[in-house]
C-alpha cells in the first residue's frame, strides 16, 4: 500500500469521530466519511505534499457545509433531529447535554471548536481547514465557547425538551 | 506587540486553554487568572466543555470501522471509473461523437446491454424535450414514486440525491424495457439541463462501466447484481461523468433500505 493510502487508512477513526460530533448522527457521519474518502482517492494525484489528515478534515468540513446548505434550501426534508440519535452516551451523564449544546452552535463555530478540542488541531491548521484567517478561527472559537457555556449553564433556548 | 505585563486579552485566555499561548505570556495569564475570578471561572468552564466533548466522542475512534469505509472496496469502485473516463475520452476522439466503447467484460454483456443503453437513450430523447408532461409522477411525490417504481421493477429502487450538484428530481415514469419494466427518473438543473436515470433488470450479472454517445446525447451505463443502470444527458462528458459518478457511488455503497 502506498504511503498515501496508509495515511488515509490511519485517519479513518479520527474522521469518524469528528464527523459524528459534527452531525450527532452515526449514519450521516459515516456517509460524510465515505464521501470524503472517495474524493480523496479520486484526487490522490493532486496531493503532492503536506498533511493528509488535515487535507481530509478540509474535505469533510466542506462536504458537511454543502450538506447543510442543501438542507437549508429544502425545507421539506426532515431536519436532523439529534434527539433521535442512538443513545450511546455511555457512562457520561452529560452526553446528551453536550450533544444538544453542540447542536445549538452555528456550523462554522461548531467545526472550529471540534477541530481544536476534539481533534487537537492548532489554530493555524484550523485556519487552513476552514480557509479563513486565524483571527476568524479565534472569534469562532470564542463565540462557540460562550454559546456552549450559556447553554450548559441553563440559558437554553426554549426548544428540544427531551421527548 | 503584547509585552510581558500588558493586560490579558480574551484571545489569550483561549490560547491558554488550547496550549497556543506563547511561553512568555504564560506567567502573566496565570497571574491574571489568580486575580480575576470571573475569568478563571470562564476558563474552567471552557476546560470542562472540552472534557465533556472528548468524553462523549472519543470512543467513536475506537469503534470498528464499518465495511463500507473499507479503502480497498472504495478504491476498486474508483478504479472502474477512472478506467472508464480514460476510455471515454479515447472513444470521443476516435469516433468524433458517435461511438460506443466496450470494456473488458464485453463477453458477459454484449447485445443485451447495447439494447439496454439504446433504450435508455431513446427514453431520454423522447421525454427530455417534453415541457408539460415529462413525467408521470412529479418529484414532489418522491416517496410514492419510488415505492411505485420499486413495486413494478420487482426490487428496491432508490432515487439518487443529486441536490449537491444542483439537480432536482423532476419526477419519473414507468417504461417498457427490453427485459421487462424499466424505471425512468428525470433530474433538472437551474439552467434547464436535464439528466435521466434509467433502471431495469439486466441479463448479465455485472459489467464494466460503459459510455455511449448518440448524436447530442450520451449515456454512462453499467450492470451490478443483475440490475442495469444508465445515466443519460447532453453529450458533455465532464458533466455527465460527474453526475453518473455520483449516482454510481450512491447505488454501489449506500446501504439498501435507507430512506
């Protein structure tokens, strides 16, 4: 297997983790990872140097953004209801709360927060993934954290009581 | 430039939490936090959020990777496409717009498949020019349409989702094919370009991907598990290839039965 393929293979678990947190839906998350891998395989010849993992995060982040745009244009399709996601929160009692708190974020802010906190990317790497200046990453992060804190502190917008 | 003793900015608090703070500001930030309990509480809240996120999702990376993300399987499908794309270019060059290209597995398919693609192209030509009645059931009734066509085909049909390419389902109809019922779905872009997706039972179990041009219309077609698929559209190879590829990926690897 080529070095490229090896890096691709090694990145799959982390991509699934990121996609799951991004979508809070296991099926959808794997759809995104699959599309990401297919695109990466197709563009292998375009990839000359650099960090394969970061490149994959970039593809996945863009695919998810396109997906959300498409959903926004199609009011008839059912919204992603995170309350329907399988309850695999495990022993962590805050599992559902953290999912709902993440759901309350704007997409780009959620992606920035997850890339930093969950995936351990540096601000510079996130800036490259999101295609924005570092300052924008930092303000997304700041807004995401303020919103998360407000949500977890109980200032929940009046929606999504557990059914 | 921020000096050693300048006041701490909010951005620095985030950088502190994320390990992005320059070493020479660390002491200043820590002193600031000791003197400003509100900021210290915020920083602790951010750290707690990060812990919760990791606690919730870290396990996903330990789960076994499902077969549909298997790299070998995905790249096998990709190889079929790149081989086809290369061959389609050659065919277009040699025959200048009226050619059929047959892949390595020609023996398995042969005439029946040739008829299949001809049926698909004929259906395209016949209905794509229709303004008022291009379809029998409109795309707005997609669940009904898919259920009806599946019933008549005798296997579960899935309507490809081409929204990401700017194509919307106009609707579909049932057609007589060479070997029984055929389902025909039409998609339309904002500029009015139309693509059609044609499915029917095939005699061969599996064939390579093929490309066929008939005048201004072209089709990509293939057979998988005795089901034939043809994607027809204007003979702009790049765009058609993109559409066909998207459909192929959705037919090949999405788990069946997902609505």
